[in-house]
C-alpha cells in the first residue's frame, strides 16, 4: 500500500477516534484488515477487475469479520 495513503488513513482514524471521545461515542477498531506492512489483507476485500485500483469493498469473509467485531463490541 502507498505509505502516504496509509498515513492518511491513520490520521483520519485518529481524528475520528478523538471526535468519538469528545461526543462520548464508541469507536470500533477493526484489526486484521491490513497486514503488518500496511498492505490490504486480500482475504477481506473483494477482487477488482481494475488494474491500478486496490479493492476497498469487503468480501464475504470481510463482512463476516466486521460483523463479528461489531457484535463483540456491542456485547461488551
């Protein structure tokens, strides 16, 4: 993944987390969607026919992982 894109996502997530704290709202971290090197975990994203575009829509496995994570958060 492009390092600039990765930094931008981290920045946006940090700002959203800060806003959630200000407004006393929950924020769910979704681990496993990126590899340690910052590349997308392709298991959780739909394949794309576009050559220069990384897929951003979750696959069936990705939707199930999001669902499990949200349920864990709500049950806590």
